[in-house]
């Protein structure tokens, strides 16, 4: 009887809160919509709009960075007004729902920049409040699993969205712009689901709000969190947009449908890694896992630099996907751990803002190196940056070490 009781208690302990499951479902549907568009943007830019890697770097860099300061504001506001978190998340997804399908109607890559930026503005508005909600409703011992599941559903949605886009192009006889317009369908489902969901505000959140305001000043963040965020700024230069993988395949002569399949394969392996690795992040030091992951990604980027034909690109994408799938889930659970009470949203705001601000120079630098020295040199550069980032992170963790 004791063994049965212990087993039942263990199952209950492993069950994630309903809100965490709901956000995972939302992530799945939203990413289906997003990935019916994202892998087609490099092809759209290179073919329909007749632009190249520098233009792609500008599009992806500005798209991520234009919302950077909004991410900090939204994280701050999520701590000051936790009762408004759901509204911010809903508005963020709604903005993406409107902007994303219109990319299919763009006649110039500059319009793609504007619409992609609007899509990312929505992401900037929703991400920090969403992660703050997850941190609040999920016990500390389960946060790695919650963030890992959320990221895993992102990757799973990427698989489904990409396969839907590939099927539409191959069997439905429609073009890239029409596929992008169809991305509105799962986007509407996301908006309806969130609109009907109850506001996950808790009495504990309101108590925190009444006691203190979240710190916005950089110096008021914990030294451990500041140290990690500084290294993250460098590491973001290694984390070049995965859209460049599609552009590489296009240069190597792959068809549009094959490029969508390789994008789906990338996301499928990332899903596998994220879901398998999620529970481990609650059993092993998040600092050590982050360090190990960044160090292993040196090999992932090196593999992409090595790829020089379609076969080797498939192999390189497989290596990179297996190493990268767990990255963001680990980083987000680490930020949650390093943030103090009442500042989860603000901490995530800084995390997303720094990542976004680094995206413009990182994307442009990658595109310029690609254009002047080739794809191998560009991916080789990211491998070197990842190595330097891992070494610096190890030094930071030694200086700010504490029991985890």
C-alpha cells in the first residue's frame, strides 16, 4: 500500500498546472501559424523579391530587435500590474495574427521588414508576461518542465506548420503568398482560446504587487542575473537566425518543398530534445546545463559551417537540432531561478530585450560575412563566438556561484 501511495503522490507531483498546459497548447497553435510563414521568408526574399543574405539579415535582425525595449516594458508592467498580464498576452498574439498573414501581400523586402517587425512587436508584448505567469503558477521544482514543455510545443508547432506549408505548395497548387495568408487560420484559434481562458491571477501576485515595485534599474538586478545577461549578449551573435539554414539550402539547389522538409526535420529533432530534456532541467543544476549546452553548440555551428552539399546539410542540421532544442527552455528556467521575488516579469523583460537588441548587429554581421566570405565562414564565426561565450559564462558562474 505504501508503494502505491508513493507512486500516486509522485504522479501528482509531476502533473503540471492547467495554465501551463494551456500555454503549451497556445504555443503549439501559434507556432503552426508562425512556421507556415517563417521558412518561406528567405525564399520569398531570394526569389519573389530578388534580395540576398544581407537583406535577410536586416529583416530578421530588425524583426527581433524592434520589439526589444517593448519586451523590457512589458516585463516591468507584468510585475507592477499582474492583473493585466493576460490582456498583454492576448494583445501580443492578436498583433501577430493581423501582421503575419499580410507578409504574403508584400511587394518589397522593406514591407516584409515592417510586417515582420509588427509580428515581433506582438511577441515582445506577450513573452515576458507569459513567462512571468508560468513562473507564478508553476512550483519551483517543476519550472524546468513547464518551460521545456512550452518550448517543445513551439518546436512541434514548427514541424506541423512547415509540413502544412509544404503540402500546400506541393499538392494544393498554390503559391508562397497564398500559403502565408493561410497562416491566419491557426492564429485565430490561438486568439479565441486565450480570450476564453480565465485570467490566471493569484492572490500571491497581488500581495507582491502591494509590497514592492519590481526593480527596473540594471544595477538593482542580482549580480548573478546581470552576469548571465552580459554573456548572453555575446552569445546572441552566435545564435544567428535559423532562416539562414534555409537560405543555405536554396544556394545548394534544394527545391522549395525540400527546404520546408529540412526545416520540419530541424524542428522535429528540436521537439524531441526539448521534451526529453525538460524534466532533467529540474534535477540538474541549471547553471551547469546552460554552460554544457552552449559549449556543445560550438559543434552544432561547426557542422553547419562544414556542410557544402545537400546531403551534408541534412547531417549538419540534424547535429545542430539535437544540440539546440533544449537551449531556450534551460535559459528561461535559469532566468526564473536567478530573479528575485516580485521581479520575474522584469527579469524576463531584460532577458528578451538583450536578446532582441543583439539581433540587429548579429543578423547584419552574419549576412555581411556570408556575402563577403561565404556561408562556411559565417557559420564558422558563430561557432567561435559560441566557444568564447561558453568560456566567459564559466568564469561568470565561478564568480557568482551559489547553491542551486
